[in-house]
């Protein structure tokens, strides 16, 4: 079967390790299902994998891709929950919990095998391309907002780095849930787009906000950390799920954190139950993921290059 896979790891030039070509079909396994993929979507996780983060030399070659939607062996339209081994379903006692494309082949292929437990029905209201955007970035945003930040309608939320998959999802989901969303971006066009998607206002990074917020959605890391901490009201919550600009902020702002009793909460992905809730929310409200572009799978290198350069707003989807 045709696939896009990591053949080598290169920390400085990750795309040098990406190859396209034939890979073996999934091997049947009790308790697992083979899904014929119709669409998969790109995440920063795929670039980090090519750098060797979460993916070791001993796992190569590895088919990339965390997200996917397709048709199972019985003809059911399904969405894949990307975390394999959650609560022990589908894996043996010696197998580790991981995301697709770390230990188990991913979704940048014609077919993928996952534990049957990891399959959820695709709502008929969603296209395969839309559904394929949800299991990683959109699920991460859903968990950050509604589980970790625990915000309520009318609360104010700052999203750092509008344009990225998680940040864009947070703006759209927050607006749908009645939150007052603010956003930042270095790019004036992305700030304008963030407002079109539901942010009340969008600002340049580090700009003084008109008011302090109840929560901050942080995926940028070092470059925006100080601004995120300073933007919170006393008792507010900073939820972080990534650090695309670096893991070591120039200032920890520790005095402000303890003096204002701020909460700093880590968040990673989401559960199958949260993905079911996200799918239901999208189906019921008409909320749809923001898609930057749809490319055939054989153009995976072009899509990954655009993501690496930061030239995206929303999700890049591969049609299989």
C-alpha cells in the first residue's frame, strides 16, 4: 500500500527523512480492525517525529500520521481515536501506551490497523476531511478548554498563536460554547482571520490586553510564556499543551504565579469519551474544523514543508 513514512531521523532538517512509497499492508490481529482511510490530517507531531522526538531509530521505518477517518471492514464510516492502549484496550500487558505513528503505524497510508475500541462512528454531518481534523489538534483544544481550564459561558480566554491547529480549534470551539475569545498572532492576516472565526479581538504578541482573562490556551511556549502569565486575572488558569517556540521560557514569572494564585495546568491530547463529545458538538451545532488546504497524500512533503514554515491557518488534510 502507498504511504508517507519516516525513513530517517534528522533533528535539523526533518523533511530529509520523509519518504513516499510502498509499505506492507496491516497484519490482522485479534481485537483490532483495519480501516481503509479516506482522509488524514497533518500535525506538528509529525514534524517532531521526523526529528526523533517520540520516535526512535529502532522503530523505523514508521508510517506517519495521527489522525484519520475512513471505512472499517464492515463498511462503517469511522473516526480513529489516536491514543493506542488507553485503559489497556487492544494491547497486551507488555505493550506501551502511545499515539499512532510512535509505536504503531500511522494514518498517512491507504490502510491502518487500530484496536477496534479506538473506532468511533463518524457523524454523517461531517465529511471525511472534516472528521480527520478532530482526533489530535481539535481534541487537544476541546480538553484544554472544557476539562483543564474548566471555563464557563461568558468567561474570557486568550489563545496564543492564532493560525496553528490547536489555537484555531480553541477559537472556534470557545466561540461555539459562548466564551469571550481573544487571540494573538505575529501575522496581521492571521489576526484578521481569527476575528472572522469568532475572536472578539486579536493582538500582536506581547500586546497589552483590554482586560485580564480567566484562562490562557498556550501552545507556543517560550516566546509567549511571560505574556500568558501576565494576561491572567488573579486565580486564572494557564493551560499548556505544547511549546513550538521552545521549552525554556526566558522568565518563569514564579513570583506572579504564586502571588496571584495562578494555576498552570498541563494537557495532552484527550480521551475517547472527550472525542465523542467533540464529534457530537460539531454535529449538533454546525461547528466545523478550519481547513487550510486539502492535498493528495503524494503531496505530503509539500504540506509538511508549509507547516514547518508556519504558512498555514487551520489544518492541512491529505486525501487518501
